[in-house]
């Protein structure tokens, strides 16, 4: 696997959310999860849902696609 570095800009709320997940994992399992690992896993999960960029113009469009896929998968 060829790993590349990606720079992203997140707001304070987004960083706090990732840090909380990492700390929750650390205290419950003893394993620290980095922000980069969490973002990578979220991308892998979205790929598993076979989400494409077709008809996505906004964050809401992406959210709707993910929710639609998850709803369809759970039925």
C-alpha cells in the first residue's frame, strides 16, 4: 500500500470530535487512535458503501447519499 500525506483544515469542533473518539478508544481498549487513522477509516467506510461523487454539490448531498446507503443496507 502506498501511503501519501494529505493536509486538511478542520474546525475546532471537528478536531475535538476526532480527539474524543481517540481518547474513548484509549480509555476503553488501551489503544490510541490518531486523527489520521480515524479519517482514513472514514474514507474506507465510505468506499465500502460505494459512494460516488455523482450529483454531490454540497455536504448535505453527501450526507443524504450516505444515509440512503445505510438505510438500504439495514433493510
